[in-house]
């Protein structure tokens, strides 16, 4: 099981899911994924909106900026042949 950039996927990973337009569709924790498949495998437990953990803004990035970085690195498109 691997992510779009080739990194090995593991249950419990914090993930950002991109939709077909390369925009962020979900943010959460991967669970119930089974080895041997990179498609329609596992579920994402979304992080709760309104979470009250402390946020140092200098440590944060806006979701749209993250999506732009992915597009710049050509990670916004599914690899050919998959």
C-alpha cells in the first residue's frame, strides 16, 4: 500500500486525501486498509472540526496552499498507468 508520492501507507497514518481535481477532499487518519491494494482500500476517520488544540500559526499551512504545493510538485495527478 502506497500513497501518491510512493510512501508506504500504514493504518494510523494521518492523511490528506485529494479529489479528482487535485483539491483536498478529506483530512484524517487512515484505518482498515489491507495490504496489496492502492485503490478503494481503507477508510479515513476525519479529524473533528472545531478541535480545540493549540495552534501556533507559524507552524500551520492553509489547505489551499498545501494543494498548490502538491500541484507544483506534480503530485496533484494520479500517476499514468494507474
